[in-house]
C-alpha cells in the first residue's frame, strides 16, 4: 500500500524550471532519503509532498 504517490510533479520559479517531472511512490513503513547537491530541488520536492508548495503540474495523493 502506497502512503504517498507523486506523478509528473513539476515546479517553476520565475523562468527557471526547478522540478522537471518527478514520479515517486512511498510505501507505508518505508524510509525515503533524497540526496543531491545544493540547488537540486530536494527541499522543493519535500515541500510539494507535504502540501506546503503547490506543484505547477502533476499530482500528489496520500
């Protein structure tokens, strides 16, 4: 059973596309780690998954 499902998430700030289409499934009882360099979109992705930021395209279901 999936706890969170994200499909084709996209986010743009002004003229810069920062998230270019993320598909993600997080199953109940699993641990997720996002790793990458500064500016890779980790915090933006988590903010969209938590409902703090609204994605410009795609969907998040719980």
